[in-house]
C-alpha cells in the first residue's frame, strides 16, 4: 500500500526517477540561496529576476526550438542582464533596486510572452511558464546537477563575506576594496543560475517558489543561519517528493504541486514552529524568575 | 603604533552640497579628538571621509602610519541588521577579518581573543547569544569588542555613547581611554560637551565650516558654540556656487 503510493512510481517509471533527481538537484541548491535572499530582504528580487529570464528563454526557443541547452543559455544571459541593469540603475540614479527591478521584470515578462506567442502554440507557453519536470531527459538532469554543484560550491566560497555583507554592509565597506559589491554580484549571479536551472523543473513562474518558500518556513525553526540552510534543503526535498507523488497519482502539473507542498510546510511552520511563529508569540502561561 | 591624519582643503558632501566645507588641519599621532557641532554640521560626513566611505568633492585626506582599509570605523548603529540570525561571537570575530580574510580559519588564539574582548567590554558569557537578543547598550559593547579585535592604530567612532546608561558609558569610555594610553589615534563624534571636556584633550568644532580646533577647553567656549549654532545646517537649493579655490590661511 505504502509501496504502491510512494515508491512504485519511481521504481516503475524512469521519467519519474529523472524528475525526482533533477528536481532534488534544483531544490538542494536553490533553498540555501533562498535563505540568503530572505535574510537580505530580497525575496521579491528573486521573483523579479525569475520573470526577467523569460525573454531570453523565449528568444532561444524561437531560434532553436525546445532545446534545453539553448534555453538555458538564453535564460542565463537575460537573467544576468536584468540583474546587472537593475543594479546599475539603482547605483547611478536615485531609484532603489527593488523599484528598478520591478519595472524591468514587468517589461521583460511582457516581452517574453509576446515573443513566445509570435511563433509558438499555447502548449509551448504553458511549458515555459510552468515547466515540465516529467519530461526531463538524461542530459537535462546532468545539467541541473551541474548547475546545483556550481551554485553550492560558489556559495560556500563567498559564504563568510556574504554573511558579513548582509549583517553589516558599512563595516564591509570600511574594510576597503570593492569586496562587498563583488560578493553582492556573485550572489545575484547564483540567484540567476538557480532560477534558470529551476525553470526546467518547475517553469519560470514556479522556480522562485522552491527557492523562497522552504527558506521562509525554515526561519520558524532555526536561530542560526547554518541550521536554517540545512532545514530549508530538507523542506525543499520533502516538498519535491510530495509534489511529484501527488502529481503522479492525481495527474496535476508537478511544478505547482511541489510549490503547494512547500506552501503547506510553510503554513504549518508559521503556526507551530518554535521561533517567532503564531504559537511562539502566544502570551506565555508562566515565566522565569530572571 | 602611531597614525596621523591631515586634511588638505577637504570638501565633502552630497549632491554638490557641501557638508564639510574646505577643511584643513592635522591630527597628530596618538591624539584623542572629539568632533562636535550641531546636527547636520558634517561630523559623521567627516568620519566617512576619513574612513574612505565617501570621496571628497575636492581636497584630500592624507593618512600616515595606517592604510585606509585598516582604520577601525564604528558608524552609527542603524547600519547593522540586528534581525540577522548571527551569534555575538560571530559578529565580534568579524574584527579578525584583516587577519583571516574570506577563508582563513580562526586559530585557538583568535578564538580566545574574541572571548577576551567580550570580557573587556563587560559581556562575559554572551558569546553564544543571538545579536537580536541584546539591548542597545549591550549591542554597543559588542561593537566595541569588535573594534578591540581590529587592533587598529586609528579608530573612528560616530556618536559611540548616545542613548547609553551611565554604567555602559563609563565602561566604554574606559575602553577609549585605554586606546589613548596605548598611543592609538581616536577621533569620535560627540554630543555630550561635558563628557568631551572631561575625557577628550582636543576638540574640533564643525558647523559645515570649521569653527574652532584645538584644546577642548578653548574650543568649547560660549562664543564658539554660539557661532556654530548660527552657522546652522542650512542646505539651500538656491545656494550660489562656491568659487573658493585658494589656499586656506593658517
């Protein structure tokens, strides 16, 4: 019974195995990046960049069809471009980064949808927007694993500087050099990479979900950042597993199913987590003497 | 351990409006200097200029005996994200940055130095606490512990004693006086003039223009303070261009 529900789909069908491995690779790398996005109060920046990659993917699709590699390259270029442009605007004009990103991502979302509809059918548009984790081939899985590896290694390398840049940017600046700025941009590049990888598994609209939602849930369970990172990865893996199984049995799209599973974990955490949750904020029945 | 500082006709500001206007003068090695003046008088801006966070419109800040990146700089408290999940130990250990950089590990000595610095600022046993679980005064002590670790010959403090209770203030003044005895150069933005008279041998009175600079008792006379107040902190959009380019009279 449990075997049939939870294990059999992955044993019987290789596309389910590939989906699981590909999505897990995406989740393991995206969740830690999401923790930093959340702690830097840039959760919506991830959302904006996720939409910003769309025109790149659309142009690649127009030129090369449903080629995973072309679409990855297109998405990366567009994502880096939009993150860089938004950063540049916020530095050289009075506009803050969130405002400039919002404008850029709306424009590029419109542009992307327009380009896709120029040639493709409605099915293609839905594929790009919501992903097709069940259609990953071996090459795609390898690429997702590669992107996850790069993301985790680079994150480990910049970890200390990134934490410092988050907590006390002016201290970072006083240490001299452009270290803070470099770290910020490397981090943005990781966000783009994770989102483009996530796009294959979950589509542009859902990719940012696996990044942010497990991270926000982890916040209710951990006080230190390393624990937060570990928990976010666990939550992401759990949601992916649950989402895939549900989408297999009930025949719903896998991307939204995964994000909804993560959303359920988030809601439970918000209600019952030990730190800053609804339960934790309740007036205590007793208190210490000192 | 001696670092000196010289301003050569320095103008610092924002959007073409000067906050520090054509300042010249020198800070000797080992000096304990208070920067005083009205709000908006350019005190914090001056520290930013020394620390290299802000580049001067014109003129230059000359450093001797210390590289700009090695200056220990304590900005106003609001710059730190206190909600970040970090322990007191980790925050203080950042003072080791110039030694460890991005990858270097903390040795046993460095580890002990962190705990030692925490003891020196009266926070024994606080190492594992989160920085979000500290009072304002405790947090200021933590930042002082980080400054201690930076072990810099030049220390810049921006309103370090504002909104602290008397005991915390006294403890942290003790730290500053120790720095002074060790021959470090300390420049602090201050508001409490009585405290300045008691602790700081020299003062710089700034109201965008330099009003007075010298021994604290001379600088902080009624006449100078009145001048500083009338110079005020205006920021006129219709202000004329400053055509001043010449040398400053001594």
